[in-house]
């Protein structure tokens, strides 16, 4: 799983003011990845998973007001190899 320090480094944040919100975004990014791949997160995250989660967190951090439509498509491109077939 992603830790708070990794997320703060990615977002270039130096303060603790947003920590509670960032923890919520970490959980949200995990849920989005699990929903798209139709599988629980792997115990050890591949780098592509980690990058997809960071992009997702960055998206929601920057667009809190919902003014932009949809997640960046690269998230799905990074997760596609891990997606389970649905029947």
C-alpha cells in the first residue's frame, strides 16, 4: 500500500495540513484500483499500480470541486494488465 509520506512527496507537500484528506484519497485510490481490476490489491504493489494510485490521488487533490470530468485515462492503461475478466 501507499504510505502518506510517498503521497506527500509525489504531491510536493511539506506540511501536515492535508494529511487527513490525503489518507482518504489513499483509500479512494485503492478502491478505484480494486473496482477496475476486479481484484484485491496485491500484497506487493507493482510500480504501475503505484503510479496509477498516485495519479488518481493527484487528480482528486487538484480537482476537489469536481470541475473536471473523469479520471485521466492513463490510470486505466496502467491497470489494464491486472484486470480480471468478468463473466
